[in-house]
């Protein structure tokens, strides 16, 4: 096997699944779709992919060769997938808290913006 493919095999195998998760993360929730939200989503996806790749390279280098050559790929696949999911989960929680706090601020100022009275 090509050494470059072998080194990146875990990332190559999970790339379609990462793409599906990335699209779902990008699309939902649909609103608000501001520049700050797009920047946060982009940074989150890049960071999750970078952390996943880093964990894959680390685990291939750290795998005990005593258990066979395939063990490095198994460990790399498992660890990189777990790191990607953990990074995306943290990003989702942070985004949810940010958007929830922002919605409360927007909701609180809605009556004044529409000409209603504020109690």
C-alpha cells in the first residue's frame, strides 16, 4: 500500500461520514445565519478535522507494534472518530448556548423594535 494512503487511511475512510456530519452541523439550526455564525461554524469544522487528523497521526505513531501492523490503523480510526465527534459535540453545545443567549436578547428587544411598549 502507498505509505501516504496508509498514513491517512483512517481519515480517508471516515471522510464521507465527516462530510455528512459537517453538512448537518452547518445547516441546523437554519436561523440565524449571520457572518459570526458562519465564521464559528467554519472554525469549528476546521478545528474538528485538524484535531481528528492530529489524533490519527499520534495514534499510528503510538500504537504498539507488538500487536501487529493493523493495530495502528484500528486505533487511529477509533481515536480520530472519537475526537471528531467530541470536538463537534463541544462546538454544538457552545453554539447552542451562544444562539440561545442571543435569541433571549433579540426576543427582549423585539417589542421596542416593532413599536410596542416595553413594560
